C-alpha cells in the first residue's frame, strides 16, 4: 500500500514537471503587459502621424493662398488696378485735385434714371491721353476715368459730365469691355493657384497689352456706339433738359475733336459724335 502511494506521488510529480504550461503566453502576464504597451505606442504614433498630416495640410493650404489667382468676382478689379499703376506716367492720376462735386450729383442723377445701389469711383486724370472711360470692378461696381483737361476744354457742367458717365456705364453694363478679351486668356489668370507652378506672367503681360489697345487705340465699334446712343435716347427722352444736355454735350465734343489735335484719337475710341447727333434725330424729339 505504501509502495503504491509512493508510485502515485512520483507519477504526479513527473507529470507536473513535464505537462504544466508554466511558460505559456496565456498565463504569462509579462507578455500581456508587453502587448498592451506595444498597442498603446502604436496608437500614440498613429495619432501623432494624423496630427502631423493635418498640420502639413494646413501649412500647404496657407501657402497655396499666398499663390492664389484672383477669383472671378475680384478679377477685373485687380487687373484694372494693376493696369492703372503700370500706366501712372501716361494717365497722370497721381496729382492734387479739388473736389469737383460730381460724385454726389452723379449719384442723384443715377437715381433719376433708375440706377440704384450702384458703387462707383471717379478717378480724375491730368492728361488728354484718355478723355473718359469706364471699367468693371466687381458686382455692380465701376471705375470711371475722367480727363480734367478734357472736361475743362469742353466747359462741361455737372449734368453733362453725369450724362457722359452714364454713357460709359452703359458700355460696361452691356459687356462691351469684357467681351473684347479672349475668355481663355482671362481664365488662365483667374481661379485656382500657381503654387509650385510657374506664374502666368506672359498671359498677364498679354492682358495688359490688350487693355492698352482697347483704351488707347481700338475703343468701341460703330454698331456698339449706335446701340448706346439709342439707349441713351430712350433713357433721357422723358426729361427735355437731360436730353438737350446730352445733345449739347455731343455737339461740344464733335467741335473739340475736329479742331483740337490733342484729341485726334478720340474718334478711334468713340466713333463720330456727329453721327450720334444724327442718330438722335432732334427733329423728332
């Protein structure tokens, strides 16, 4: 009996040494701690990588904004301002000038013609190189260039200047200026960004040259001039004083450009004031 018990104990001892999984990972807490620690490190590393990616994207977006091209809404405003600075020696707009009181008068005149909420600025030039011109500067916003020597030579009243500005306004609102430029050219300079790309300097230079040609050489066609004259007639015909001021202004301009060589290029920009008077046909008004 005693021998039998001793044999059982010896057998159990031998089994425990050979079969008990003392080194099994399932019950090895050191291994479990290592796995958990590894998972936490990987999670922390992933979070750091995500934060770094977000910061990198923010930095890139900030840099791209620095290289951004004008939006469609801001395009002509930025381009015209650039053109004005580029041509300061020709336009001579940087000079001390008095308040001619035209802004308030023109605002009231526009209200009479139904133009409400329009934003505008008048830039006076100390040169005969441009007599008058209007540019689009954004949504319902415009810039008018007015030559001081021109209006003084004609001795224009505030009403006559306002009528001249209204005529220029109609040209812009009918897109006679914008339609003069190739849409592919303007779209290459607007929208998007030139980040990590070459700046489209050649296209910008081409656009500036095209604006020069439009303002100083080509101007508007006879067909466009005829349409504008008819539109002006329809707007002013209900007020005899305004209509007569328009006809009188055209007569003054016609006489000036025929007798003063400084304004010999006027007819290239605004075809024949004499024809405009014929189109108005005062015998029927």
